[in-house]
C-alpha cells in the first residue's frame, strides 16, 4: 500500500496518465519508498511538468533552493504585494517557537519601555511635558525595539507589535495563522510585562500613575488629535518596516526579507529610529502607543481604560494605510519579486525539451517544498 501512495499522489496532483503510475510502481521495491526511489518518482513528475511548463528543466535537475521556493502558478491565488508567493502556513513547531519569542519580546518591551515612562515622566509647572523627559522615554522605546528586533528577527521575525503584524499579513509576509498566534502571544506578554513592572515599582515611583498607560495628555487634546497622531506614527513605523525589512532591494538588506531572516541586516536600526521619531511627537499628545499590544497590558494591570479604543483604532488604521501605500509603490516598480528578478539575471540552464527547443535557455518556475512532508507541492 505504501509503495502506491507517493506515485499515486504525484499522478493525481498532475492529472497523470495511469500508465505513468504503473511505470512508477514497477520501479518501487515492495519494502516501501526509500531515498533512491524519488528518482523514479521524479521521472513521472518531470513528464507532467514538461506538459504544464514546456520551458521547465527536468525535476531531477532542481536544486534544493529551487525546490524550497517553488509554488505552482495554478495554486498561487492571491500573491504578495511584491508579486511573489504569500507566506505559507507555518509548521506547528515553528509557529509555537515564534509565538513564544513574541511573548518574551513583548514582556521585555513593556517592562523596560513602560518602565522608563513610569520612572522618568516629568511635567513642568504649567503641566506640559518636559522635553528632556520626552527624549529619554522616546529613546528608550526606540532602543528597545532595535535591540529586541535584532534578538528575535531570526526566530519570530521581530514583530513585537500587532500593528506591524497586521501590516505584514496584509502585504503577504505573514500567514494569518501566524498572525493570530503572534497577537495572542503579544497580548499575554504585555500583561506579564506590566505585572512585573507593577511588582517592581512603588506607587510613588510610578510617575504616570498607570504603569505608562496611554491617555490624552492635556485637556485640549481631542479624540481627533489623538487618532491622527496615532495613525501617522504607526504609518511611519510600518512603512519603515516594509521598506527596510521586507523590501529585498532596500539598502538595509542583502537581497531578501528580514521577516523572518537569519542573516546580517540593518533594518532594526531604522525601525528603532522610526519608533523614536513617533514617540517624540506623540508622547505630549497621547503618551504614544503606535502599538495596541503595548497599551493593552498596562491598561489591564492598572485598570486605565480611558479612551482605550483609540490605541487600537489609530495604530491599526495606520498599519493598513502604510500597507496600501506600499502596494502603490510596488505597482510603480513594475517588478514581480526580488527572487524573480534574480532568476532573470542568472545564466539560464540548458534543458532541451524538444527538437525545436534544443540549445535554448529555459527558465524554471521557482519551486517550493512542504517541509513537513518533504514532497514538492
């Protein structure tokens, strides 16, 4: 039975001729499939790939990178905003690891970021924010994101913000299942970080009176003022994330995305600077959220819920706005994807499929492999 399963799967997936199934079956030992048996399976697969993609080189010549990147055109559906395939569903082990890292990163971000606000907030006699205090708190939040993004980019992608997660999901760099797991982990991490901060500070040392919770900072700040500030601050952050960490052509990358990545990348530096910029402007207006999950934990632990909906609607709207702006930029680029562009610059592989094609260069559709099953899909 096992000897029939894999060739049957291949033949069904590519509408194979039953005679191909019989030929594949005749080459399979009765003991079951082994590594060498994939050679016979690739012959069947190659025949049907040649029918579907006449300019495709034989499957036996695919490299490991091509197999990893390949996704058939007829199953692509909605694509990434840069023209490549959207992020696939993550394996459960990878998803659990990424979610745990997001939980830990948010815990640390809230503890040290909101902790800096709680201990360094200062107002002048007129009730206005002291500029030195604003600078210290803004620098702490920006530096915190930079440090934590560098620490987590290779495991979770370094979201540490559900608004960033939303933007990455919209453009196609984050699978919805991963997004849901990350948001839940971020919310729990925010609560845990705020609880630890409560255990660290005394009522007299918490100068904000709410563990750094957000709120309209003066009586003349309207809901409209707060929403615009949060939308613009989050749009700045998400735009910088998309252009410096996701865009493979950015000067901060080596030709591929950081989300997630495992290579040298400078993207966390401009991302942290964008957070710093947003805080310098928004702290005197809203206390600066630009991160709904950062605002959630302190609100839960301190019971500060005034205007809390603003810290969700504003940042999430800013993330959606930045994603749409980035889509417009991709349309202006007129390019499919960094991977597609790279394939056009490399020498083509000679693989004649017929007499008329003999000697011609061929372009291979980028392959993708289901890492769990180990079978090209």
